[in-house]
C-alpha cells in the first residue's frame, strides 16, 4: 500500500474540536500512516500561540530561574486540550516533567520545542498511534544544517513494522546532543523529512487555507488559487513571502520526486494545491503563476571604473559581508557597477557602518551609496520564458501605475523577474502586476 505523510499546522491543532476533525481526516484514508504535528496555534485572534507562551518561559528562566508563573498558561492550555478531547491521559505529570526540564536546560531551542512535543504526545493518544520523539530521529550536523542521510535512516528504522505514528515537528538533535529547532514554521521541514525517509507517495501539508494563492489576499481581493505549481516556482514564491509552506521544506521531498499537496483542515473537500517535480509538472497555460514580495531591503550601490577587469573584485566585497555574518539576497551588476541587496534587519547593530568601511578599505570604490526602504517583488512562472513580451507587459503595468523601478534582477532560469521599488509603492506595484496577468 502507498503511504502518505501528513503534517498538521498550528491552527489545525488549536483546540479539541479541531483535533477531533483532524482524527476524522486521518482515518478517512488508510494511506495516511505517519503524522507530524505543530504546537497549538491561536484559537481566536487575541489568543497566543503556544510557542510564544513557551518563549516567555525561556525569557523568565533566563532572567530569574523560576518559570512557574510563565508556565501556568502553557499548563492551562494543554490541560484544557486533554479535557476537551476526553482523554484518559495524565497530562499533569507530563507537564510537571516538562516544567522541570525547561528550568534545568535553560535552552531557548529546548523550551520552544516543547509545544510540539506535548501536542504530539496528546495526538498519539487520540489516534492510538506510536509516539516517536523527533530528538531520536532527526539530526543536525556541526554547522547546524540538517544531517539528511542520518535522519532519513533513523526515521525509516524507527518506523519498521509501525502501523501509524505521530512525530513532533520543528526540532531534532544538534551535534552537541542537545535539542535544536528549525526556524519558525520548521514543522513543514520535519514532515518532508519523514516523507523522504519512508518514500511516501504523497506529502500532505494541512493548514488553514485551501492551497497557494497567486497573490497575497490582504492586497488583492479573492486572488486566483494555484491548482498546480512546480518545486522551483514554489521555492521562489515562498522565499519572497508567500508563507503557506516553509521554503526549505521542498529540499527533502524534491530529492525523491515526492509530490506535495496543500490542504485545508477546515475544508478538507477542497482540492488544494499540488506541488510537483518538473518531470510531472504540466504548465497551466498561464504566463505567470504567482506574484509575491517583501519589504524592507537595503541596497549598497558600488561604482568603480574598470571594475570588470579587476580580478577578485566581487570576492573582496562579499568577503566583507561574510566577515560580518551578513548574506546577500541579490547582486545585480553592470560593467562598472555592483549592487548588494540585503534585508535591512541584517544590517542592524552597527553592521552597515562596518560593511561600508570594509568595502572602502578593500576595493576603494569611486562611488559608494546606500538606498534604504526598498521592497522586492517577484513575478514567477514557467510560462514567462516561452511567452514573448512578458517583460514588456510587466514593466508596462508598473509604469502605468506611476511607479519608479529602482532595481531589476532576472534569474538565469527565466522563471522569475524581481523588481525593487520603494516600500511606499509595494502594495500598488503588487496590485498592478496581478491585474495585468490575472484580470
């Protein structure tokens, strides 16, 4: 029988009624064998996510070593969850152990991971499934990156002969033997690891939306739902802020050509969005698949005569940024010019001044200028490379909205064009591009 791996997000775990619905979804398909869960999310708009409550616990234990008061809302949340589910489960004993462990570990990663751990214990009870702790099967290397081969092997070994299992998402074990987390939203990656390990026929990611939309619904009314999308398109859109799925979750499943399906826990009958390897992907016929963007970038503009003939020029500049631990998003360039596009938050704490001083010292530019408050907008789609006049339509739409483009960068894959505009023009630019290609 084919095996499906299902990951359920925080909203899908918010309260007992939702978890009961999750149980029905899982049991409606015999192929849904292995389940990965997030920590409980918000039950209502003013509510707090369990992970945020736990981070308050870490702040408290760091400050004074006593977390009883800070842990109380976490305890209340899980006690309520067990009561709503009418489970015969001594949750208070587990919570006592967890509270003591948080106080003893004094680790941000360990503390943040306990929402997933506790929730997986509960969901395993609900399903009558085996609980497998992620710290025993998911591993990071000495550089903090996922140790894929070790993790896939450990997960596959742990699941031998197991009919159904529940894993907590978001964390594993670091090279030092201590609990280490992925970045926020990392339960998506955990689910992809399990799917890769068991060679799943499908990785289902259940959330609170019915798939990917072609644009942010906060900016455009009722944007088109994307029925199918390739791994490459998804990666581009996720990176640029379309955050239905963690951008890094694609890598484990892509290596094994495992398709992903985004589904809505609250509307399981909806088709959702299929994310496919290029070998199985058939373009929909539309020129553009989606539009996404992010605000608050800084551009460092460098100009120097004969830059192109100076061997190692770019290497020297990038070495300055590497020294400060700053990564570059884009590097558009001309024969005598070079621009470094960097997230503004990465330049805080005096890093920008240090980088500018380092560039002046290393390459002695003729002009060194900083442009702040830039938004990047990516227009993405496989149909762009084969459609004549796509760029003309894109820039015509932007010009028609009276928006000045400050930067242009097109990937060599020809499936995306990134433009930089003022933060103030971000919403207007997104709307103009969407209207041109989808209305």
